[in-house]
C-alpha cells in the first residue's frame, strides 16, 4: 500500500465528511475512540445552551419546558435505532456498571431457584465485579462464576441463572456470536446480558433479531457522548413487566410525582430508570447519538474492518522484526473496531507513541490497543501511526526511563 | 415589617455579596433552590473549558492531566467540610438513589442476622423505594418497613438492621435530631443512614460530632451543582473497611487499571466509587461546592431561619383569611431552609405564582413549598413573593382552568 493507494481509500470513503463534524486537535492521530470518543463540534454550543438558558434561565421549569424529564427515554429511543431494538426497549442513565447490576438483578427473577451468575474470564472487569457484589448481598442464594471463553457453552445448564458477556472484548477485540450464544443459552432457559460497550456505534447490532434479553452499553466510546457520559440499558419487551427493579429509584415509579410511600414500578422500560438523570451528561450524549445516527451503520462497519485490516497489514510489513504479536482475531469478521498487539514493552511503547501524538491505549499486562472510530479516523491516520511506530521501534526511542514510569491511568 | 425594615435586613446581610455570583433571571423570585439551585456565574466558563479543552483537546489524557480521576474524591473532600466529616469519608458520584442503595447494602453487613430495613412514613420516596428494591433481592432475608415518625425510636430493637432517615423532610421541612436519634439507634446496635439532601449547604451538619455512620446527599439543591448533578456518599472511617460494596464497580477496585478478574475493594472511601464518573456533572458541581465553601455555614443558617420566619409572619399577616395552614414547624430550630403551607387549591395557587414569576414547588397532595437559598435569596424576595401571593388570593386569579391542569412534573 503506497501513500496514493491510501489517499484513494480516504477519497472514496462515504463517511469522510463526518470528520469535520468533530473537533480533532491538529496533528493528533487519535486511535482511542473506544476509550473516550472525540468531541462533536455541535456539543459545545448545545452544552452551553443547557447551562446558560435551560438551567440558568428556565431553572426548575426546564423539566417540562425543555423536556429534561423525557431525555432518558428520548435518547434511549435513538440508541435503540443503532442496536436493533424497539424505541421502548432502551433508556439512558446511570453508568455501565450500574446498568449491569440492573440487568443482573432483573435476570435472576426470571429464573428463581437458579444460583449461578456466569461470565467469562477476561471479560471487562466491572461486569464480573458487579456479579460479585450482587452475589454478596445473598451469598447463600447466588454465586458468581467465571469460566474460560471456550467453556462457556458447555457450562450452560439449569444451575445458571444468567449469562453476562461482552459482545466485543475490550482487550482482544474478539467478537462473540450473539445469535448463537443467545440461542444456546435459551435452550437451557438462561437469559443473556450483552455488554455492548465496545460494539454500539461501531457495527450493526441486532438485539431483537438475536432474540436478546438484556443489554447495556457505554455512552462515551463510539457514541461520542463525553467523559463519563450516561450509559444505557436495553430490556426486551417480553421481560420488562416480569421484573421488580432492585434499583427501584423514584424515577422508575409509575407516578413519581405522587410521592407515594410504596414503590409501584412504571410500565415498561421506564421502571429501569432510577434517580434523577444528569442533564449535562445527557445533553452531550444526545449530540453524539444524533451525529452517529446520520451515518449508515453498514458503512461504519465496512470502514472499521478496512481500517483494522490496513493497520495489521502495515504493522506486520513495517514492524515485523520488533516482536509484536497479534492479540486480536486476524479475520475482521471476528473482530470489533480495534486491533491489539502483545509486546513485552507495550507500556513504554505506548507512552512513546503518545509523546509523538499517536494515542492508543495500553491494557495490562502487555497489550497495545488501537481503536478505529470510522466517523473521524482516516486511512491516512493508520498509515502515519504505523510509520511513527516503526520509527520508534527502529530508533528504540521507547527505551527511556520517562516512558516506563506508569501513571495512575494508562 | 415595612419595606424599609426589610431593606435594612438585606443591607445588613453578610451573605448579600453572594447573589451577584449567580445568574438570576431578572424579575424572578426563585424560592425553589431546594429543588434545583441557581446557576453560579463561574459554571458557564468552567463547563465550557471542560468540554472544549479538557475533552476536545486533551481527550483521554485528561484522566491524568486534568485530574478527572481525582474528581470524585477531590469534590467529596470539599463537601466533607460542609457536613462535619473528614476529607477521606466522602466521595462524589452516581445519584442520591444509588448512594442510598450503597449505604443500605453496606449497613446490613454490620448487622448480619438482622432483617429489617427501617424508615419513616413520609420520607422522601426514593429512600423507601430503594429499601424495597434491596429487600426484594433476598425477600427471605430482608424486610422493608416504614413506621410513623413518632414511633421510630420505640421501634428500634434488635430486629432492625439499619435505620434510614432524611434529616430535613422534603415536604414539611421538619428537622430530625441527628445526634439523639443516632444515639438511640446505636444503643440498640443499629447504624443510621442520614439523607442530607435538604440539609447539606443549608445549615451546619455535624456528622462526626453526631457519631454518624452513613450519609448521602444531593448535588443539585443547595450545592448548586446543576440539574441531575452527581450525589455524594459519606461512610464513617470506622465502617469503611468492614463492608464489601454491593455496587462493586471497577473504580471501587483497589487497582482498577490492573483489570483483574476478581474484585478487591479499594482502601477506605474509594471502594464506594462504582462506574466512570460523569465529568461534565462533576465540573459543574465543583463550582457550586467551591462557591458555598466560601460562605460561613453559621451565617447561612442564621439567614435561612430569618427568611423562613419572615415568610411565615408575612403570609399570616397578609393572607391570613385565605385558608393557608402551616405545614412546617413554626419554630425555626426544628425546620430546614423551607416553609410549607397546606392549601386545598395548592396546585393552582402555585401555578398562578409561577406565572407571576414567583417559583416554589407544589408537593402532593396539597402542599405549597418555598425554599430559601441564603446565598442568593433576599429578604425583599420574601416580601415581594408574599405581596404577589396576597394579590393572587385577593383577586382569586388562581381560580382559572389553565392553572388547574397538572403537568407531568410540578
């Protein structure tokens, strides 16, 4: 692949026009949109308006006048369109971790008598951690269990109350087969919770086509909702009325403004709301969701896999001698919108890249992770990133003390 | 009290200078700071900087470079200074409802074998609702129970796992005696959770002097943190290491960036963090907390009670014939920073007031609630509010259809 070949890919990219809808710092090659997505240009004005006018001028009246009260459902309905769900199956609010807890505590009610909360070793930690926390509330009733990925299906039996999996693994980028695993679990009467944090906005997701039960996802990665953006929860219509929310906050009540002493869950997905939503976070998230909703998810997936394939090809061509070992599936069909490599000096190499304005992530113990956000990453970003990586390796410039000091967050 | 008398009160007010630090819409008399506090002027620039520079330019690097990762503890430590807590006993994040759940699920671990989660009838609904949700996870283990206020102390026995009370009642404004109730509960081995939503920022609170166990509070009322601002949780040092968090999210792990499969709680208050904090919400909250931290809490309380006393006096003088009945303690020592009246036409009267630019709250079934935020409310606001109320009552202008149509949020 020559520079003209790569420029031709960018020139032919149907998503190329989206890049100018974002503020991308000049000279930065940002391959970390799967950790924190870039800032949509429209977000600045929208958040400023929410602060100065909606909060500052309209104050408490904004809950009605500026539709704050509807924000969790309104944004949820838009996200539903990205993940193959009905508009009344998704609501925004709280964090991914909290929404995992909502799903787990709901799913166990569908299977009373069963005790095991099942996930896989190497899942994103918060998913497994939330299982532990729920199990600890009633340790004689519930057990949290992690098994190796290849043993998941064989483990499914009638002791399993719920299966919790992340669709795209945060470290390896490996994709689970949502339809097949959901079907296998259902055959044993097990509902499945899909964590879409690294999938939503990066590829078509078809929750209802897969007969999914529950899902959750993150607002600040491919949805570009801003740091710590509210998360979302999906609950299939058929389950919504069957469960009593464990996190039964007042906004999940059927009549929150009656201020009754007893909790009566709202109809449908509304019962999975809990406390008062963070309106600044919702406002920024909505801009990101609106922006990605303008794109065709098939185009996003096609570009995503092409960016990843190009990255692998170029790293193997230009850095083949430096000890990188592919940590993600080579076949793009099995991979999310990221490429990962093992390298024993991964941490220092990533720091050296960051100093050269190429931002990816390091994930312990030895993984360099590069995310591709098709709305703003270009094929030429991939070319330049690998060129800089090759230079860092050729000059051994990663091998300096300042790159080896680990900061609190990497 | 004549207009010159009231002007003299404003002239002598040591907090008068704070009003210009807020954006208050011209002509608005805002007596609803206990629902959503006003916008501090500095918030606009701060939020804009977080969006454009910290997110837009520094992107993922901001977790370290701009100290996002420290925000929950940093802001928590500042709030600790407002509520009589140590800096390492408070952390910001999630909603009030979620923090209630964190406290409940922690407190029950201090008393294994006990089954009753106790609160009072008429507490803010989400507190009672969260008890119901927790109890529903293990209904054979836990029971949620509400008793009349006057029966709380008599109910305390060794079946009670935890007592959850709101310090200032949201509807009546009645204050609980935190020290006395905590002592009575401790005598029976019962930890107490204090909901400070309507107290924090409105009066001195002395959690450690009262030997408090747990507390939670709201960021968007007297702390002026913005709509749906993050809430906070207080856990006394002596309890922090004794409990395993039920909401065991990754940021409560002792080494979140090691991404281990098993949850090991962080030392101290950090284990009560859960998911990724909403940074926009934190930024706005911090401005509000910084601003109120400049004021003397004794001045705030003194002005708060004077505003309330004046309001009661003037309503009884000028509206005595219109059927208002005091719904809060007359003695300011027993009252939070609000005054409430019953009136059978309370809803319509509040709507008429709002149309005349006097904003309070209606709380079902028949309560008009007026909150006093000493940082920006003036004695003259009280005078004008009552003047307008008297005019609405004299002209019966509340008695129109448009004031009787209830909106979704009131």
